[in-house]
C-alpha cells in the first residue's frame, strides 16, 4: 500500500471525527436558538455560552489530526509536482 493510500484512509477517518464534532455543536446551537426565550427567562444564557464555547473547543481539538494530515498531504503533493512545474520557485 502506498503512502498516499494510507494518508487518504487516515484523513477520511480524521475528517469524519471532526465533522461529527461540528455537527454536535451545531445541534446544540440550533436547539438553543429555537428556545432562546426560555433560555433567557431561566437565566441560562451564561451557562449556554460556556457550553457552546466548550463544544467549539472540542471541535477545534478534534480537527487537529485532520489539519496535520492535510499539511502532510499538501507538502507531499508539492514535492511530487515541483519537478514538472516551471512557475514554482525554489
């Protein structure tokens, strides 16, 4: 198996985990906005703010592996195509 195939498989898994984190945050945010009056009346605005901030932090943490893999893939692509491109400078 080539390195590209291995990275591709890993990036698919990492991307799926990251998207799940994004979807979780969006579900909570949507539910919050649907019931914003109730949240405000019960004085839960600050608690919801911290909950969404924590979900965002988890989302960013969950994206780290995917972003690192993208960086590796991008650098491999550049080094593979560089000899054939005349407009890239060393």
